[in-house]
């Protein structure tokens, strides 16, 4: 099982290295544009993930799976 993990990491590293070499072959201005695009896409992905988490939390609250209360309330409930 550990050998598969090593191979998987080697493949990932190899693919990552190829991607870096491809980017480094671009002119500096193109690299900067690429960085800007990647940063914006990452930001969009984080935003989408946050929206999904909020949606799931609201749904769980609506379904009664989440309760509100203070730390003292939680501690009292744990003692019961």
C-alpha cells in the first residue's frame, strides 16, 4: 500500500514539475497573467465552497440538527 502512495506522489510531482516548466517557458507577462487568472479562480472556488457550507449549515439548522447556546449550555448538556 505504501508503494502505491510513493508512486502516486511521484506522478503528482512529475505532473507538477511539467506544469511549472511549461509556465516558466512563457514570457514574463504571460506568467503574470496566468498568476492573476489562477488567483481569481481560486478565489471563486473558495467563495463557492463558503456558499455551499453556509447553505448546508442553514439546512442543518432548519432540520434541527444544530442547536444554539452558550459554552455554559454546552457544558451543562455534556454533564447530563
